[in-house]
């Protein structure tokens, strides 16, 4: 199976600072990793993803780092803004299988989330 | 585009009552999912439908049933609600089963008393 944990349940930063949110996973067979952002009263929103054949991937103000040796994933947000305040989840795919119809599927396991608060 | 639409947004049920949560997507996605979100538990998969005409159990299927009505709609039914089913329920969809950048709906907050 897969268990996903976060090092800190809450993170408070000042506007303009860089934020780092961490995630640990347990299954070395995990091959795909996603970060989601969830604002209050809304569903999770895809931020960025990375596959296991990569160590780093960058988006707009966000960077995901993957360390497969220690099974650790991080999300870095540059120049954090008040609008970045939300709960951030990592999700890890560890393979899944095939259903009765032969269609392959993955199994995403979500972490518990880190609450990011950005102070003006 | 509306994306993924869930109804209702809020619901209070008495123990033993039944109800159906509705989900519809307008993105022509093949795969649809139902998750529940509980404090400190993250999101857990209840059921999914890899494509129209197929449904499969996820991590926590007990007490639930699903119907993939057509390509757009995927409903979740609670036949006899229990307090342990108090949660926020999210529907999601993706282009194909192995595409993991799911699009989520805004959720249904269900309370069972």
C-alpha cells in the first residue's frame, strides 16, 4: 500500500517569503506525484505534478522536488502571496492494477494536508 | 465550462435515511471518481468509474453504491445513512484512468445525525 504523511500540519509565512511544504511517502514503487491546493469551501485544484523519472519540475512560482532515495517530495512556492493561503495536499500513485474489464488504473493516496497561512 | 458540478452542496440526514449525491462533468472525460474527505484523513477513494459502463470499488466502499448513468453523470448513493458517513464528498473526473490531474467538484457537505 501507500501511506503519505506531511512533516508540518500548518505553515505560516509573510507575504513575499518563499514557502516549502513537505511530503513523505512509503512505497518505493510510487511513480507519479501531484500537488493540489484546496481553498476553503472548494474542491482540490491541481497545481503541479512530477513523474518518478524526474527530480525537479517547475511551474509558475511553484517548484516540485522529488527525492526518491529518501521518499520525499516538496512543493516550493516563490514570493508567497495572500492568495496562496489554502490547504496543500500531496497525492502519490503507487500503481493500482486493472479492473475486471482490463482497463488499467492508478491508485492515488492523498496526504493529510498542510494549512498554509500567508500574512500580509 | 462548468467543469464538475455536484448537487446538493449541503445535506443533513437522519440515521437510516437514504440519499443520492449527483455529479456531472461537461469536459467529455472518460473516468469519474467519488472521494470522501474527513479531518486528518486526507481524501479517500470510495468508488470510481474508469469508463462509461464500468464501476469499481475504491478504498472505502462499504455503505455506498454508485451508478454511472452515462458519460457525463456519476452518482453516489447512501442506502441507509450512518453517523460515520458524515463527511465532505468530492466527485472528480479525468480524461482517462491513468491521467491523474483530476478535476474536482466543489463538494457536498453531508451530516448524518
